[in-house]
C-alpha cells in the first residue's frame, strides 16, 4: 500500500495515499467536524463544515473530499477556520426550525452538537425562511422539511439502496428534499426501510411514533397487552443507554419490559422458529413437487414492498409465509387467546422491531383476520421508541437484573431464531432444519458460515444434502436484491433453489428503527458486523440451536396447527402479495 507523509496541526503521520484529509486527521488524533459527510454513503463536501487550511492552497478546502499528498501541511484550528465554520453553522441555523426541545432528535442531533461545540448563542443571518412541509401520512416515516438542512445524506442513502424515492426538488430558495412531485411519503413507491432516517443528522426524518398508543393500552384495565421483541433489538438497545456498540442486552431488555407493565412478554424468536418450520416445509414441497423456484424469503417487509413495486414478476417466487412477528401476533390472537380464555379483541399485541417498514406491514389488509375480527399486530415500536419509553419510566437500564421472557405456551426459542437479525441468518436457520429433515438425523455440523458476513452484498453457496445439490444465495440491501434479481431475469445467475433477501445492508441489525449513531463514530466501525456478533454469541449459548427442536413449537403443532403448511397454518400464518403501481395517475392527479 502506497503511503504519504502528511502533517496535521504539527503532527506528522504516514497514511495511505488513498486517504482524504479528514481520514488523515483522524489518524493523527484530530477530529474535524462534519455534517453532510457519511462514510461510504455521502462524501460530497457540500456543507463546508469540515473546511481546513492547506498550506499553500488558495482557499479553505473541504477535508472530506480533499485527497492527501506527500508533504501536505494542514491546519484545522486556525481563527479563519473556526470563524468560517461558525458562520456556516449560523447560516444553516438561520433557515432551520430551532424548536429543539420539542424535536425527536433533541440530545442526539449532529447540528445541535456542532452548535454547542462552536458556542453559537445567536444567529447573525435571520430572515425569511424557506417554505416547509410536514408529512405524517405514512404509517412508517414522518418528513418535516422545517428541520431539513439539505445535507443530502438521506438522498444518498436512498440512492445507495437503489430505490431513489427521495431527491432534491425545486431550485434556489425553494429547494427541498422529498419524493417526486413532492407527494406524500404515503403515496411514494417507498420501501419504508428507514435508511433515510438513519442517515439524517437532524430531525427532518423520523419514525411515525406509536408509544402513546402503547402506553394507553398498558394503562387500560380492559386490555391484555402482549409484547414481543425481535432478535436484532437486543444487539442495539444498549447503545441508547451508553453501552458499547454491539453489547447484547437480552436479559435487561426483558427486565425493563416487565417493569413497564406489559401483561405478557415474549420473544419474536418463537415466531422465527415457527417461520423456519413453515418456510422450510414450503421450500421442500416446492422442490419435490415442481413448485416455483427459486423460493425467496418474505421476512423483510421493506424487501416485500420493493418486490411489489419494482419486481412484481417475482411475487410468485416469494414464500407465502408472513414475517415472524406477524406470525407470532396471529398465534397470540388465536392459540394463546384460546388457551388463556381471552377474547382476541381484548388482546393488544405490540411488536418491538428494528425496522420502520414493520409499521406499515402491520397495517396491511392481509394482516387482518376477518374470522376473529382482529389484526395480528396492533402496534409496532422501533428500538428507538422503546428506549425512550424505558427512559420515561426512570429505570436505570444498565443496573437491571438479567431476566427472560415469559415461559408459557410460546416462550421458548432456539439459537437458529436469534440469528434471524443478521444477514444470512434466515438462510442458516433454514438450512439447519432442512438438512436434518432430508438426512433423517440430527446433524452435528450446523455452522453454515458461507452465508454469513457483510464482506459482500451477495453471497452464494452450494450444499449437498442427502444427495440433493442445494444452491442458495443471500442478498442484503435492496440494491443487492436488484442486482441479483436482474441476473436471474437475464439468465446469467445459477438456478438457485432458495434465496434470502433483507431490505437493509447487514440485515435487521442495521434496520431503519435501530439507534442512530453519530457519523464521526461510523468512521471507525462497521455497525453491521459489531451488532451481528451479539446475535451469534447468543446463538452459541442456547441449549437448542435448531428451530424444529423448539418444544413449545412442537406443542403448538400437536395441540393446534396440526402440521407445518396445514390448512389452519395457511389461514393464520401465510399471506399473499400484490403488484403496486409506481406513481399512478390517481396519486399524481393527472
């Protein structure tokens, strides 16, 4: 690797020649402030907050896009640099809704942090503000343009997902960011993956909050409130309470929920194990009976919407299984209600998810049970929302004891279910069960490492199980899904049997509902890998690591469902998908 010597504020460091000044400064122990910069997503030098002096240069340079050179001398803290950064921040603030106390990002806002850092107490550039729009019509994402600073990070994140729903619209003083024609997010062909929210440094984009509705249900004596928690939440929730990234907080998470007043506390991992039995059986039936292949997983609602909008020709390839939390919600409203003697209409189900798209998924017509007159899931909270609710209770999260979920009826889960939250996890969990079924024995080698990891957006593997050569693929992010599906459509891909697709890069551990991490921190770590470690760690600790070895699941089939893919299973646990129009005339008013 070619290296060059660069001097940053008097400190000479040897860095790769491919580095920018921003990266070189970090290597020298100097933190240059940034705002529009987001590593690997948005590196355009637009906001001008990261300006530095390069000795010999004619003007200040944006450090995030300025490459290093041999012998370069950089000054990051001169009076000129500080004054320019402060003026830039004041200009941004002059057109910003500064109602910080009422903002969802209060206390975790990059603009707020920089304003404090540079001691901004008054704004020198007051004047007319740009036109704004508040759009809360979608079930997943709220857009508040009065908070937008036009940094472009959300646009870049949407582009990286290869969805491109939001972009810069209008010009000059009227420039804004939003969907084409400035339509509502509810009408846009958006997957609601929430990566735009994760990218946003301020409060211009955030999830549609459901916490007050959940508090109301908890405090309603007529409601039996059952909560379930997705596997990826335990890998990130601790970050909201100051714990290191990737800290596994499973026990404290359940302890907090119990003290908040939920009537029953379960793990969505039970639903994940259930998914493997239903989805694995469906896959084997398709292979044996000449069904539509490749079969593609249906756990990610962002990916489902992507398919419905952009690849409707693949809808028959999708597994008919509902996602794990919807399956579990359906079981709570039927099997659980029956065994507990509770009217399903009196049960309020809450899903705590790492995903903003789950909010919209729960409202789909297909997730309503007409026979019972109830929906599977009544409310979806993101990891961020449940963290705020825990803080409202006054609980000291880090000092809570480690507890588990309730253990009756649907309380058990296996290690296979835990890894659902990481890319490749659904595939590996399915293979652990499918391999045992085909081989008619309890296989000891269950580590399918070929489908793990984030080193590539698409991973492929070929396994021989009981004489069957099973070809599989894993794709994480809708951009990777597009690439893979295009190859299948064009006939340049292998003839896969099974494909896992997750809407977000890294899988659910980096879903749009997970904690928002400061861009400066993201320069040094890979969130996807750090959070995934927590899930694989829990998998290793579980007494059972194969979904079909879940005793509560055995009882569910024996006493209620009959067998995987039974008639009742299809009524409760399976669904269908539909082609969706992109910008139809009815929406655009044409």
